[in-house]
């Protein structure tokens, strides 16, 4: 039915793949951890839904929930010292797994996410774990309540494995902005995992958990998904309740899903979305059954996406975009054409305006949202007789440099005399962006762009160049400004010296039409053939253990080596 | 519960014209905080005597020959919703500090405000009652400043698009202050959350409506009447310091005029002053607050407030009769302005009056009873009309019984006292005490015969020319009838009997 993807980059990978899989994996494994150099990606199978696999196994009692949980926890223990995805790891995972096994024994309803280990970005409130938002100001802060998304996860049977690292309050693109530690990209430990949901993307990529929640204000789910070679889903604004999400920019923030397959991202979204009385901006729109889209490849027609109108945003493949990224996107486009899509280029002239407008709006809202951190209720209070000195001192000591930068920008933009020139003008740009997306989506079913202008870069490379970092958000911020849903999925690799790093492409859909994105994404990844799917797994990653079996002797050897390392 | 604050006392001329002797105008913005609670009791405070009121008014009058005071009023109405403005936490006035809090009202990270729909309904009702233009689409904004009692670092309010604008309120000034009709403009009505009071979060985040008037008032009395009318419109239950407000404003007018006359006008600055009841003075509370930049911007956590014509019309149709309409209705009934103001300006009295006159035709009589014996009793006993035991039904029965001659007016007054003190029905009391007037001439004649027979000596004297004794006989007959004999019949028959040739 399908030929291979036409991307030369991918074809190259295809050639490399000829080496014996297990052996190869084995050798590079221990090496890569020390040298942080990337080995060749290894083929596995077409991405399957880990969630469905777990559900099937535990219900058929092929495996217990505890066995699955132990596999993930073991891997987490091995990889975490290198990747550092987490700020907190739950101590009750096995107990919760046992509880699900007991429920299965009693033939009780276990929920659609039963036994699924979910990592949660640390700016999403959890009642039984710290929730620091990556900031010193919330060090040791334990909220008295669960965010609605977390509450829904628990009701679906999910096990919260821990809280993942992020740029402080979600402000950043590398996770280097965390007040606690830097997270590494599992594909190459010298590289950033992206951000701000870098911990959530890295945790999924390293198979430390099944799926994870992130938050996306300007691309914070999609860009790290691209950098870490996993699937990232940014739902429509209002699709998922923001109640319990520590606010960065309220009109742009949305909780998103990260997984190793489109199906998992969709199943995760299904369980957390819907109207919530506690969030006045959450939509009352009916939620369709996303999982009904995930039909087996065996039932695909020869051109399963025949007639789908795909618009490639021309502004996103021009100057300033890494040529290898462009090639990967072109490869993905060819693949979509083979699936029957009608692909045309579409110009969004307002595209470049989105970035500055985004930074004005996001900074303005954050300057207000973060004013509650005044040292009176949380964090270390600076002692002074004078009230303004208590506020000033506590904030000066508590916030990191990027957060301060954005608070200052936002406060400036909202100040008397500047409001019209900055905030108001940015709102006008936002309206223009919304209209141009609407017009483009009237004639196209989905729009396509890269998820980021480059693949992951080295840790420290852009740390002291905020403008370069901001520029990296250009592919994603417009989508937040327009409130639209977008799905990022891996489509190739980019070489940086000896390192080879994944990149993803972004599909943008109409508001509240996640269903279409998931359907297209699912067909896309199911038809990639096994050779490209390799990219879903970091080379040294013991994540493959999951896909084979703990009992596999060779894998056990790998395990032992990693352990020794 | 009333807190009188003066805010924004401006020194710059506000209006282009001036009075004969004044070149400057001062605008006094008076901010009123009022609280409505179900558990409140009626005002029992005695107003200052008319003498001091008059003296004060005269002193201000003198100042106002040289100056024109320009007064605008900002009023915060706390709603008696059972939940707070932006969360579903129960709100009970006077409850234990911090006993009714949730992540939302604590401003915890991740918490979001959700608007209580009752607040919108109240705002629409108030906007309509104040003859405002309603914004079918309004929004919320954040007003940002740091303060220990402001957990989020901003207050949710409405800035450039309030829910209601451009209204007015009609007032009839009390007759003792010269009377007269005034119309005061309403600039805007908007919704906001109450900034927390101190660190007592339990009472914070309560829904508020803020009403801003045009600077249309010129004296303390006008300001107080504006406030009183507002109270009647929104039925604020326990605001009892209108006289304090009036005194405070008059003090402020005098103080500013004095400073100006002594060439110290630069000491008149924009500030918040507090009225001290003990010393009868205003004192500085906060200065320089006008300089703050609140960096207002649209509240992204709350959607726009969209009102449909249908919704507004539904509320308009359900509005109760407004005090101004009530006053005009009473006026058309032929009542004097004195009666109108007394009956219409207390919603409970008005309700009582309307219920009383539902069954009888003599409106003036009902007004007289309420304003006379009943008002006197309420004043002596310090009770409100809702606290006396008399019901409007019984008052109309009582008036009916007197008019029909069933009981005498004298007995009516006695019964009234008992009804107010102990309750019961007019009919029951008349029967129980056997108070029905004797109107049967035969029966009266029998009593007269008996009295005459028992007093032969007095009869002889009468017939001997001492006709003044008629009063003695009448008294005896009334006594014998236990006060029930119809006085007219009694006298008519008595004279006939006394003068009869035997």
C-alpha cells in the first residue's frame, strides 16, 4: 500500500538499520550513557498504544498491574540520574498498582487508564505531592487540592508516577530555567529536551512513564515533544480545564498530552477533557469519542486520507529554519500525499507578527498572575519592617532571571501610557492571527508546519541569549494565540555533529476538532512502516524492554550493564 | 456597619461656572461601605435633635454663600448572596475567620475565579432600578496592587465597560430641610470582588456592586438623602448612619472652606479621610492613592458577561415598585408630602400601609392611624413596624369597625394598643370584652331609666334648673353601659327623658 517516506534523511536511517538489532543496542547502550553520544536508532514496530496494551494485559491477567509498574519504576531508577526528568517521584506507585490488581480480582470496574503510569508536569497541582512549578518560591509547597485534570486521571484509574521538571512557571524552551536542575534529552544527554514541559517529554521518551501531562502556553508541549521524538498534543483552548494549572498566561495556557503514540495521546486527552464548573473558560462543547478514530492498520483503504486538504504554511519553511528540518517536513508531506491528501502551500502573512505579540501578551498576563507570589503565603519571606521591602525582597530572591524578565516586560506593557502601544496592539495582532488561521482552515482541513525551527540544541547553548530562545517559539505561539488544537509527531532526524536528533512536524486543526488531528496522526504513524518508527525510541533507551519482555535474556543483560554503569 | 470615607477630594476647579463669591470648587467624593445581612436589626439610633441639625445646616449655609461644594458618592453594596462572588464557597456574615475558604478565595496557585450568576442578576436589577443603560456585553478586568489582604495581588473588577451606566435617582428632600425634588446622576454601576478585609479571608471575596454617582450633590443633606434613597432601592438593611454621613460632609465643607479662607488651600489634597464619630471630625486616613497605576487589563479567567434583551426584560418585569414610583402613587392618592415621605420612605411601613388600604376606602384615615398612634407607639417602644403585633388586616378591621359604628373611636384606640402589644383580632377583642357599641334606643332607654331612677335627688336638682347635671347623668349612663352606649343616641334620649314631664 505504501512506499517508504521520500525523505533522504529517513532513507539514510533506513540503510543504517541493517545491523543486527539486539547486539547493536547492547553495545551502544552503556557507552552512550557515559559519552552521551547518540547511537543509531533501532527499529521496533509501528507505535502501538501502550495504554491499550496494558489494559488488555491486566484484564486478561497476562500480566499484573504491579509487573508493569515495576518495569517502569526500574527503568526510572536506572535512567533518572542521567535524564533528571522528575522533581518528585511518588512512593505509592506499587501500592496503587496492587489496588488495581485487587479490583481486577474482584471484577470491579478499573477505568480506562487503569495501571497507566502518568507523569504530571510540576505546575499542575496534586494534593499528595509537591507542586513547585519549577520555582524556589513554591519550594515544598503542597496544594490542598488536585487539579481537575489530575482528579480525572485518578478517576480513570491512572497512577501518578511523579512530578516532572519544567522551566520556572513554564517560562522557557529548554527546561534549563528550572530552579532545581537541568533535564537532559534522552536521545543525547548533552542536549536540551526542549521546554517548558521538558521533564514530561523526556520522561515519556525515556519510558519512565507511559504518558505524561504537560502545559502549552506558546509551544511548551509541542516543542519538547519534537525535541524528544514523542507525540505531543496541544488541545483547543478551553478543551481541558485549567483549574489547578499554575497560571502563566491564562488566555493562552492549556494542559496537553504527551505519549509514544497518537493513540495514547488521544486516550489521555479523552480522560482529562470536558467542561468544568471550576473553570469559566472551559468549553461546554460535547466531547466526541477520540478513540473510535484509532482503527487498525489492517482496515485502512489504499488511500485512507483521500480528499483531505492539507495546507503547508509557506512562512514556516523559509529562512531561519534548519534545512534538515525542512527536509524532514517535506518527507512527511510526501507521506501524506501518498496517503491521499491534497497538499497545497498556504501563506499566513501575519505569521511573523505572532511572536512579538505573543511575548507582550504572555508577559503581561504573567506579570499579573505571578503577583500572588509575594512572600506572604508561600516561599521564603524576606524579613523587613517595611511591607514593600518584604514583597520586593521575597520576589527578588524567589524568582529566577527569566521569570523576572517576563514580569518586567509585562508590567511595562500594561503601565499607563504604554498599554495602547503594547498590550492593546498585541491584542489586535491576536485578532488578525485568529482571522488568518480561520480563513486558512476554511479551505484546508489541516495546516502543517515544523514544530520548531531546529532540532534540540546543546545544553547551555542559548541559555544566555533570551532572544534566540524566544525566536525558537515562532512555529508554535500563533496556535496558542488562535486557541487552536495542534498535534506534533516525529517525522525524521537531524544531524548535529555526531549527534542525530529527532524532529517533529506540527498539524494544526480547527477549534475543537482534535478528532480529525488524531485520526490523521494515527494513520500517518501507522503507515510509516517499521523502519522510521525507530525514531520513537532513544537509542540507548531501555524503553525497548517494555516492547519485548523482561524475560528476554538479552535485555536482562542490557539491564545489568546499565545498572553497573 | 457604615463606614464613611472621603476619597478623592480634588482641589482643581471642576465646573466652569462659579457662585458669586467663589472662584474654586471642591469635589468631595464620599465612599460609603454598606453591608446587608439577614440578621440585622432595625435602626434604633436616635437622630440628633432638630436644633443641632438646624444649627449645623445654618453654619454650612453660611459657608455655601462663598463656596459651592460639589459632592459625588461612591457606594459599595455588599450582596447577600449565599455564596461568594467568584467561587462557590458559602458566605456567612460574622462566621469564624477563615472558616469558609477554598482554593479560589485563598488565591492559591492554580485556582480560578468562577462568577456567581446571582451577582449578575443583582447588578442588572440595580442598573434598571437606577434608570441606567445596561451594557449587553461587559467584561471583567484586573486591578493590580500589592496589599496584604489581597491574596492574588489583584482585584477582579470592571474597568472600562461596566455593566450599567448613565442612570439617575430621584429624591424628595425632607420638609424640615426645605423639601424639594432632586435628580442625581448615576455615572456607573459595576461588579467587583470585595478586597479582603485585613487578613480575615473568610469575609473577603464577597460580591460587591459599586455605584458611582455624578458629582451632583451640594450639601450633606443632599448626600445623605441620596444615600438613603439608594438604601431604599437596594434594601440595604442596617445602614444607619445617614446623619453621620451628612454631618461628616458638612464638617468637610466647613474645613475646606476654612483652609481656603486662611490661604492654606494647598493643604486640601486628594486623600481618604475617615469620619470620627466621637470627636465629630474627619481625619486623614490615606494620601496619594490617586497616583497609583493599577495596570488594568481584561481578566482572562472570566468570559465576557453577555446579557440578552430577553433576560433583561424578564428582570425588568419582576422588579418591585421603586420608592420614587411609590411616592408619586401616594401623592396621587391625595396624601400630603409629609404623609408621603413618612409612608413611602420605609419599605416596611409602605408595605403595611398598602396592605391596610387594600380593604378600606378611607386612605387618609389609615395614614393618620399609622402616622399617629402607631408611629408614637413604635417610637416609645423602639420597635419597627414589623415587630409590633398588629397586622395590617386588623388595622383595616379596626378602622372599619369604627366607621360602621360597631365600636367607638375611644374604644378603638384602646383596642389598638392591645393589638400592638399582644396581638389578636379586632373581632375577638370586641367579643371577648363585650365592647360592641349599644345602638339600640330601647336598650339605652332602659339604662337611662335605671340611672334616673337611682338618682332622684339629682333629677330634682336638674329639673329645678341645674341643667349642668346633664353631664353627670350622661357619665353615669356611659359607666353603666361600660362605655358601650352610642354617645349620640345616649344624649338624645337622655335629654328627652330629663325634660319629660312626669
